[in-house]
């Protein structure tokens, strides 16, 4: 299976609906071995549904997904043996110490005795937890808890790590620590990590990013490739009330021939020579434009360019417990 | 790692975790022990003067007092409470907590129920054993003969009670839902088991409610344990009570394993 040698995760045409709503609408993508991959999307875009399917917690309606060559539906036990999963909500027992949590976590994978103890030492060294092993988890900061959580996953020396919004609830310092830890795992142990996030800055640190919106993959590439595809810098114009953004966008397009779009009440233009264009626009529409901003494109601009929407929250993901037709597995 | 489906190591980890958690939360120990104790003293003392134990049942208790009659029922209530407290955590644990990690581990579907059942049973038996120290106060004998019969009865009742709690908790998404089921289902099962009052003989609905109620057999097994003597003969009703309770516990376990093994498309 040559595919599984180069690809840690292969997702082909995954579909998952909750009643009428398509949470995943035919997503396909591959994550290379040793890659830090970020699945970026607004809440409700479908990334948590994809995470649950990859983690073998939920079944797709159609399509397939393989982790390290094993199918997540038909070979769930094989997938689970080599998969580390970090959930958005903590999966440590707050009443136990880190050490006790690690022992319990290892036991779930059949690890016992000296093998377990040596792996605990190895994982807690990797995440700098060795001095905190005897602390009760609920007394620790969010950042430390998250690190302990990752340490628990490392006990099984996973080939692939899945992380669902791992920086939720972490302060900026703890976020940096977390990313440093992930990068170290990749360089030292060759771990592949797939991480869902709704934070642009987080996704910008990944090797490659897949942007998911309304259950579809709308962009895929390295952060640089994606932002370079915008074709220049981004000009955003705030418009006076008398004129209105729609009116100004039309005026600009008719006068300059450059496409201008309206996103959330602002006129938005991507252009290779943004500074020159901005000066020209400021001269031609001094009354209509109340403020003007030029910025290098970010992943948010990529999202806007691909979906025509701001990266605001979409509808919440479907209620997991809403009554839907139950199919037996 | 080759694909395996682990059973005993993870189950023992769950068991150990439940015991440690319980010992670290003193209010849980007090809650599970003090509530039935107060209940026993107040209800027992209040009903005492007006209680007449039907002849058929006096043989099981050394004295005819209501405190003595109600003592085995209180033991079952302690076990029910302990089992409920130890399984109710499943509801939150599964969506945000320790169990999440267990659901993505290569476990046999029996591992989680086995661990939870063992944990709940251990705690329930420990609490019940502690309460048994008070048996002489109720006028019930408690020595080696009684303890030998009592222990298996307590273990099977604990296993069955944890099983009922687990089956209610696993499909639930809120602890409020659990309380509702507990009040309309679990408590009546206990009340209709002969724990609170003797179930009448004959063919009336109350008789059938008791005869078809699996909890009745646990209460009978525990009650008759106190009537143990130094002879070889087992007290009347003990063996039937024990066997039916063990079967009921086994059924609870099988259904739980079945429930856990389902990975539905709903999630």
C-alpha cells in the first residue's frame, strides 16, 4: 500500500448529514506523513464532524477515510491502536494527579508495569511535566492541563495525532507552548498532526491548511500558497452613509474596471499594486470613502475570497442529540 | 501496535479510578451513607409502633421490630444510592471527560461496563459493610455465619444495582434526565421489593409487583442472610434470592456491553 507510506490520512468524498443539513458535503483531502496540518473553519463549518469521524466516534453516511492505511469504519480497532486524540474538552480526570491520569490512560492501551512507567517518563519529559506529575489535575492551569493531555496521547507513541481546537481556553503564552510542543513532536518523533481550529494565527503556523466551510473544502495549500493566490494586497474601504458600500463598489468597478466586492458593509478590493490604487481611489472618491486600510492578505482574506463571506460563525453544528433516524452500525 | 481489543487492563484502570475518586470526595461517602442512615432511623422509629410483621417473614429477622425489618432494605438503598452516584458520572464523562479517551482506545466493548460495574460494586459493598456494623442496634445478629452469606448477596446486589444505573446513564445526555428516571423507576423498584414493607402474599397486583421485581430477590437474599445459623442448612429463600439476583446482574451486564458496542451514525 504505497499510499499509506506517504499519506498518514486519506479522506475521500466524505458525506455526513444530520437530517436535512449536510455537515460534510463530499470532502476529500490527504495529510502527508510528518505534516502539521490545520483544518481551519468557522464553528459549524463541519470540521468537528470530520474530527469525530476520523477519531472513530462517528460513522459517515458515505465516502471513506483511512488513517495510517486503516479504514476508520471497517478497521476501527487498528486505527485506534495508533491514534492519539486530544479533545476540545478535557479528557483528564480532575480528581486524579497527572501521574495517575497517565497510568489510567496507558492502561486503556494495555500498557502496564515498567514499560508504562518508562513511557510516562518519556512523555512527561517531552512536554516538560516531569516536576508536576504529582499535582492534582484540577488545580493546574489550562495550559498545563492541555500539555498533560497531549502527554497522555504520546504514551502510545501514536503515528497520528488528532487535536480538536487544542488552544481553546489557553492564554497566548500557553498557545505558543502548545505549538512548540507539536513542532518538537514532529521533528523528534515524526508524528503527523491534524488539528482543527477557528483561529487564523494558529492555522498560519501549520505546514498546510485546509479551509472548510459549509461542509466543503474551499481551499487547500500551504499558508503562503493560499495567501499568494489572492493576487496582491487587500484594500478595505469604509463608506459614508450617504453613498453606501454597494453604490461605491459599483462606481469603482465601472470607473476602474477592477472588481470590488462588499463584505459586511465594507468595500473590498484585491490588487497587485494596492498602494497606487488606494491613492487613486482616495483622490477620486474623497467624500464617499471615510477610511481606507491596506493589508497583506491573511488566511481570513483567503476565506472571504473563496466563500464571499466573513469568517464569522456560521450556524452552530447540528445538535448531536436531536432526534434523527437512527441507523444501526 | 497490532489491533487488539483490550479488556482486563483497562477495566481494572476504570475500577481503580472509581475507587480513588470516591475516596477523595468525602461528601460522596457521607451522602451515600448518611441519607439511608437517617432514613432508617426516622422511618424505622416512626413506623415501629404500628408495624406488624406478618408471620411468614419473622423467621428472617431475629426480632419483629420494624428497625430490624427495615435494616436489609436500608442496605439495599445504600447500595442503590452508591451505584447511582458512581454511574451518573458516565453522563458527563462521556462527552467531556475521562471516558472520551476510552471511547477512542482499542477496547473490547465489555471493558467500560466491566470497569464501571466492578467500581460501583466495590463502593456499594464497602458502604453496605460499614452499615452492617449497626446491625446489633437493630437487634440483628452479625457474625461469621451471617457475614458468609451476606457477602455474596451484597456483591450480586451491588453488581445489579450498578448495572441498572449504568443502563439508565449511558444513553442519557443530562443528569436531570437521570434524576427523573431514578424517581419514577429506580425508587419504586426499591419500594416494591419488600424493602420498606412486606409484600403481601396472594394474587393481588402488589404481590405480582414484588414477585416480578428483580430487586425483591436481592432484598430477600440479604434479609435471609441475617437468619443464618451454625447448621449447614441455608435460610429459606436465600438461594433463590441469590440466584435470581446473579442472573439479573448478568442480564444487566450483557445489555450494557451491547449498548456500549454501538457506534451509531447519530453521533
